[in-house]
């Protein structure tokens, strides 16, 4: 089943008034009636609820009515009801039939299309058709924007002014929309949008960008020229060969200095190892001296102890009464004397022997300390010599060899910088030359005429197939028609080599009708995009009642054509795959009325339905 939709019911409501209703069906729908019965009001209501900014005229009969509702149905049988209050920029959509609209929730949509969001009536309608997101060219540069439903409205909503217009049926009459309307027609005819077309920048923007690039290049040339002048001043008249010789010379000097430093550093390392060895030996001697001095203190202490013991014996001999240190009673003097007699000689021998041993050790220790002191003096002398040698080499390296190396290294860096500058001069010259070539190129672009980019081309066979559809209807309607040709320059048809615009109002209207119905039939037969509904306001009546006396030749088609027109379209019944809605003064024959959806506004209170709005009691 193809996409698109058709109308089932239109209703205008208000709180204190009876609803004004109109029912539709698939196939041919005819609303017939005299002028000022509300036919054009019906057209404007449908157009308004579908997103038009033009509100229906505030006529007397519409007083008390404040909202339009339109029930539409897709060809896969999904019902939607759209509602819009007069003067409101919001449109409300419910997934329901007209009867259930007040029972379900609605989505609030904007009436103005936006390519940045889908919360608008345009996107909703386009999604039912399958055209959402399609891109259209807006000018000769192929700038693009997303399609809106209003872009295709003039291919399915044809008012009484457009139907007799001398301009192409694909145009709305707004010059600013001409390119977009051509893009829409090509999209409908071919099924392809303009998204992949190459775009061309706005000439003013393009030239301003070129001027900006030229200005940037000139600034770059100025900066690089200034830098080039500085570099040339630095290198003076030196040639790259002379610079390379100086680089080699100072490189050799640095290498020689480095070699000398390495040799002296090796000597310094050997001496330093000797210094560290001597320092270690001196530390060991000092540690031994500390221990030997401590040992000598022990020897002195032992001699003092022996002397104390000897003196203690003399003190004891002077004591007459000695008390026991445990019980406190006096010790018998005879017992003490017996003890002394037995042990006195042994004690003295022991004291003398131990004292002599200690004194011998003291002498040996003194001799050892003297040897250590002599060794220490020798090592100290050697240490001072080595430290002096180390300082001499260290001073030689730091104060002579390294400064010479630093001077040579600095000189080498200067000549390396000169070499870099020399190459920099060459690079800058090339860059400046390249920039000047680019500047010349962009200046030539400023003088070029902006090329024209072709728009989307539609194969001729599609125009021919479309023209055949138009011709089919014209023949069915009884018009003499040997050839129908689509003029791609004017985007309009020629009938027997005569442009449609050269015919009178009546024939322009009937040819416009054939154009629009043929286009819808073409899209159906060739699986192309189309809303698959079409409203034609006054295709057979090209004048108002008060203009009858002014009717010119070709302003009105013959009665035979009118009858064949209705007969041809009456074959599209309730099961048709598209919908045609005619607003017309001319009445079809009674037998035709039985085949179609027909409504008559009589403008007579005693005959049928007076008009769109119910009569007030």
C-alpha cells in the first residue's frame, strides 16, 4: 500500500454553536454550490489546519466558532484528527477518528516547519507521505534545506486564483520560492531529492574568503621577509663551505679537549683512590689508638687496685677490734693473726707478680702506640701529598681544560646556528616564492566568473510519461489534443505546440486540472512520492456570478467538456488509491452524483443544505 492520506471529515466547532461538518471519501468528491455559500471557506479551513499561516476570513456565519478539526486517514487505514484554533500557532494531533478525538490524548505541534526538530505539523504530514528529511536546492548555487509540507502544498491545494494563473502549475507565484518549487517538482517526478548535488558558495562569501586568504598570504610574506632579512644579516657573506670548515675545526678541538679531560680524569681517579686508601688506613690507626688508650686505662686501674690491697693490709693491722659484717660481733684477734700468718706471704708474692705483669704489658702497649704514631705521621704526610696532587689535577681540569672546551663548544654552536640560518634562508626563499605563487593564483580566482552548477536533471522519458498522463485526461474530457509537450524551460505544458499560458482562463483552468490530476496519477502508477489528495477550487467555473457579462472567449469551457470532465473522474470511487476534491459552481449530472461523494450548498433556506455553516434557528 502506498503512502499518503485522504480526508474523511472536516468540522468547525464552537462552544455555543452547532458543528459545521463536511464528509469526504476516497475517489471523486464534489462540493457544488453558488458563490458565497462557504466553498472557499472550506478550502481555507483545510489549508489552515494543514499549517498555512493564512487564517480563514472572519465571516459572519463563522461567529462563535473557534476551532477547526480535520480527520484524515492514511491508505494503510490509520486515523488521525488534526485540530487548530483560530489565531493559534499550535496544532494538535490525535491518533483517533473525529468521534474519538476528545477521548484521547493529543500531541502539540508547531505550525511552522523546523528542520531541527520533528514537533511540527509539517514533519508529521511529510512522514505520512514519505518525504521527511528530503533536501531541496534553494538557489542556483545549490544551497539546500529540508523540505516542508508548504513546499508541496501548491501541488495538492489549488485555489481559484492559481487554477487560472498564466504561470506554471508548479509555481505558487512567490518569486523567492521559484527554485525550491522547481526542486519539489523534480523530486515528485523523479523520486530523488537534491541532497547529493554539489553546492557552490555564495559569490560574496567566496570572494571574501579569497580576499582573506590573500591578506593572510601577504601577512605571511611580510613576516617571512623580515625573518629572511635578519638571517641574511646574521650570516653576512659567509658561504656554507666556509661554515662547514669552521664546524669541522671546532669539532676537532672539542674532541681533543674531551680526550685531554678524559686522560686527566683517569689520573685524578687513580689519585683519588690512593687518597681514599690512605684515609682508610689513618682511620684504622685512629681507631686502634682509641682502643689502646682505653686498654692502658685498664692497666692503670689494675695497678691502683693492687696498691689499694697492699695498703689495706696495713690498715687492718692497726685495728684492734673488728666486727663481723654479718652478725656485728667482734672477731677474735687471735683468729685474724692466725689467718695473716698463714696467707700474708702468699698474698704479697701474688700482688708483686701481677703488678710486674701489668707493667710489662704497659710497656709493650706504649711501644705499640709509638709505632702507630710514627705510622700515622707517615700516612698523614702521604695523604697530604696525594690530596695536593688531586687538587692540582682538579684545578687543571676545571680551570683550564673545561673552559677551553666550553669556548670551543660555544663557537661550534654559533657556526651550527649559522649553518641552520643558511639553510633557513634557502627554505624561507622557497616559502616566499610559493606564497607569491599562491597569491597570484588567488588573485586570478578573484577575476574568474563564478561557475554555474547544474541542478538536478530529470530524464526526458519521465517528462514524456507525465505528458502522456495529462494527454489521457484531456482526451477523456473531449478536448482536441494531438500532442502534449512539457517545456522544461517554462516548466509548463504545451498543447498542440501552444503554451498553456496562451489560452483563455477556462482552458488554462482545465489544463491545470489535467496537469495536477495527471501528476497524481503518474506518481501512483510509478511509485513516486505524493500526498495522493488533490483539492481544485473552480476548475470549470473561471468567473464569479457578477462577471458574467464580461466573459471572454475561452474563459469558459463548453458544457460537453464539463460533462465529460465529471464522467471521466467519476470512475474514481470509494476504493480509489487517491482523492480528488472539487469545489465547483457547475453541477454534475444526476447519474454522476450517484457514483461520487457529492454535497450541494444551495444558498436557499428551502432547498437542501444552505451552506457550510448550519442556519441559526
